[in-house]
C-alpha cells in the first residue's frame, strides 16, 4: 500500500459511477468542501486491452487469493475466475497461487477501467481520498508540548528555532500558524510573559502524513471539516469492483511508488533523497509502438528529487536490450551497473558517478548571524525541491561508526536551510539518532553582559570571569618633579597580575611616568569593538583563548564535516568553565549544539 498527502484535487467516489458533470462539480467544489483529506495511490496496470486498477499488497500470514480479493475489492464470485487470470498475468513471480508466502508483494486487481475514467489514470496512478481529518486543530494539539516562557523568549524566536531560521520563510509561516492554532487565547503573538504557559508545536508534525493537508492553497490553516457523503461512500479506503466496460488501449504509464522495501538499494535511495521502485512494471514511453515494459523486480529504479531516474542492473542488458541502446532512448534515465552483492555505499557511488557531469559539488558555505557555516561531504547532490521553489542539497558521507553521525541539532538546523545530511554508516544500518540535548538536560546555558559602553563592558566581563575590577581608582605618580594624583581603572586578574585600564583619561608623558613606577597600563581606543576589548584584556592577563573558534558538527575528521565558525572568543576559565563571548547572534539550534558541549554562551548586548 502506498499513501501520500496532498491538498484536495479531483475526488472519486468508489461505490458510484458519476457523469462528467458530477465529476466537474466535484473538481470545482473539492477545495472548499474537503479541507483536510488524506489520499492513497492505486496502481493502473494494463492487461489484454484493459486498464486494471490495482492495489499493491504485501502478503500476510494466513492470506489466500480469494480472501485477499474479497477484502481488497469485494469481487463478486462470478468474476473470480476472470480476476484470477488477471492476477496471474500481472504477478508472474507468483508461481503457485495456492502458496502465497508472507512478505511477498503482489498487485491485487480491483476493477477494469475505461480509458480516462478516473483523474490521473493515464499517468499509471490514481489518487483516492480515504481519511477525513475532522478537527485539524486537535491533530496539531496532539503534536504539541507545554512550554513555560523564559526571560528573553519571543514567539518569533521560538518558532524560528523549531521551524526555520529565517523570518518569513514558508516553514516559519506554517509554524506560526500552528502556534496560533494551539494557543487561541494569545491574541497578540508579540506579547507573551515570563512564566506564561504556552503550547509549542513539535517540528516532527511536519513528518506526519496529513501535515500538508492542514493548509489550503493560500497557505492558511483549514477549519473543521464535517463528514460528508464522500467519506460515507468509502469503506477503509477500498474501492469495489465495477461492471465490465469496453476495452481501452494501453495508456502511456509513468512509474508508481511501490511499497517500501529493504536492502542496500532501498538504503541507497533513502540516502540520496530519492525513492526506490522495486516491484511491479515500469512503462517507458517509446516514440512509436507500445511502451517499453521494465520488470522492476529484476531492474529496480531509483527516482531522484529532480524526477530523473536511475535503472539498477547487474547485467550488460536490460530486458534483453543492450545498455547503450537503452540509454540512447531516454535522456532522463541513467543506467547504472552494480555488483550482485553491492552495498548501499557502492550503489550511492555508482549513482552519483552516473551524474558526474551534472551539478555535484563537495562544499557549501553561507553566513547566518554571527556564524559562518561550511558543509563539506564526499558527495553533495543539488536538485530543485518538489515544489521547484528552492534548491535542496543532499550531503552524503560514509562513516565507520555511529558515533561519527552529525549532531541532531546541526542536522535539523541545516535542513531548515535546505541542506540534508546523510551519514552513510558502512556495513550496518545507522541507528536512530539520540535526542537532542537541551539546557534542562545539563547543558551550560546562555548569559548576557552589558556592552553598551566600554567601562560597563569591562566591569561586566571582569565580574563574569571572577576578576577584581575597581573603576576610578586614585593613583599617585611623580611627574616633572611633583607628585601627581589621577584616576584610572584597576583590574586584578587574581594570579598576582594587575593592570590599569585607560579609556582615554591619561595622555602624554603621564603614561610613561606611570609605567616607570612599575604599573602596567592597557590603553583602549574609543572605537575598539567589544570583542577586541575582551581579547586585549585576556592578552594583558596572559590567558589563553581562541578567537573565532570553529566547532564541528560531527566527531570525525574535518575533511567531510560541518564547520561552524563563531564570531567571538572562547575562553577556558580557572573555574572549569568554558565561556564563549559573542556580539553577533547565534542561531538557536547551533546554540543548543554548542551549549551541549558544556560551553556557556555569553551574549554581549550593545544597546541599553
């Protein structure tokens, strides 16, 4: 069985045969009458002049042919012999129909169709609504979690951290609409209060099969949908057999998504971001004559996100046709020869090599706030998204241990920026990634210091570091034969070293005179940026630090990794803390990743 989600289009009521006028009315009324509908795809096969509507089905323990026919299509007893013959011709791999094996995948014939009888029939797949969501807001609420507002939280920041890093993009807007749906009492999303209990939609809601059906064509959340005659005519989404009709000529078919399979080919398809078709028949159109029929059980096909196809074969011929001849027929189809026992990595390498002349790179780079992001991988394949609006990049790198996987927070962050990380664990399947740690899990958290002016910045920095700072301290020094009194800022680092910090109050020979009596002076210019001020103070203290530290998204060599360069200073303190001072903003998910490494982020605020 193959299911998919989409916004309502043409509707088909399987227990009734409608006239063309009725179908037109259903098409016109579909969007308003059926707001949140789930859909299922059925395969259209060809047999002896007929289009045959089929349901791909995986045999279960205790199944037999007549039982399946009655469950799936309610075929009348007098039609059984006819449909049994169709079944045998459509499933030549079933040698004995009395011995169906659990796990076998077969195409169950449901009915004979006149050409053009159903929307999308000529494409080889028809779509039928089978579940109505009666209350979308309740569905969203079940995919939400309670959250208590913290100091510094805003709705926009919370939404961006969960649904996308860019204000106003599609995922952000959808997340905002979901937030409003589960928080109806919040009339103004710009006004939330510390300690307020709110509900945050979990970003995993986007992985639900019904997610896209929550929104209409304008991107607005649909309202409650009442049950209608459409759902009353459905019985678990199963269409019934129709009376025989006039034979129809063979339709030009396109590939149909089969049931999920396992194995190296399926794993390779998942890694590349495509889908594997490994059962049934794939129809390739010919310039003349009947379509070329490809047995997917012998020659599986991987369809990429850009709709290009790859035929996998272990032979020099496909359906008794030489590979070069096959390749010359269809320019959007690649033929890839693989070994009999090819691993997922070997298949991925072979597929990507077939597209070597196309847009494949090994490095992506962009800036986001105070972070420069560079993603390198062994293979990076770029292709338009399903809606054609953006380019999605799939980054594939073989790894030798599950511990080398990219951190969950970084994967989620990159996915929000249209970069999909695929870490290919050679030899064994990759286990489910561990949940992303949060501040409440023991991470170091975030702090802020006031950098609105230099004196305030130095005082706040000294307090955070455990230094002793005394502004406007009186000092006395000889100058031109007399003892001079002046004010300066004394900073003691606690290691027996102390300095005076001059912010432009001392000038001329006074600086030399003070140094002559054994006091060190650090002069800071008025236009020195806050991060540079901190670096100068650390230099004066003789402390080690890292300017613009680089964090890697995975515990593996830098050659194929995600490098995050933060505009700031990383300081290990004598108290066992690691502090990262930064003036520019750090995206929330990257912040989570850094904090999870027991590093406390200190944001320098430059506005009072």
